[in-house]
C-alpha cells in the first residue's frame, strides 16, 4: 500500500474518531436492549432444536444514559466531518484518494518491520 504523509491534525482526528467509536460501542453494550421501556417476549421453539428465543423486559434508557449516548454520537459526527472534509483530500483524486482514505484508517497502527 502506498505511503502517504498525512497532516498531523488529520491523523489526530482519525485516531480520536477511532477511539471515540470504540468507547461508544463499549458503552452501548452496557445499555438495555431497547432505548424505550419494552416488554419481554418468548418465541416458539425452533424447528429441529430445543432453542427458544427470548428477551427479558427492557427498562429503557435513563435520561443520563440517553444523554451520554447522544454526546458520543455528536462527537462522532463532529470527528467524522473533520476527517471527511479535511483539505488534504483535495490533493488526491481517483484511486489514490480511495487508497489514502483506507491508509488513514490504519495510520495509527504500528508499522511492522519487514524481514530482510
């Protein structure tokens, strides 16, 4: 993959986007399965199996949980916009632009030394 010299502010925004997305996803996994209070349910037994799908009732999100998730989503939108509209992208076009956007997603990863 070609090497690109990304501006530091673009690299910083991409890393912050990556970290914020990971934090948001980790937080979302701790939340109830439904944002609104919902009754639980149990479905019919599956064919050729004893498995019976079900969900416990969801209390819904608290105001604090909903607000924290909203903060994460606003930050993700802000960072995504910063990355996608950065002036650096105007210096590239066509396949180079696609390759550079892909390379940026991995720019924070350590570079592996190739064996000689």
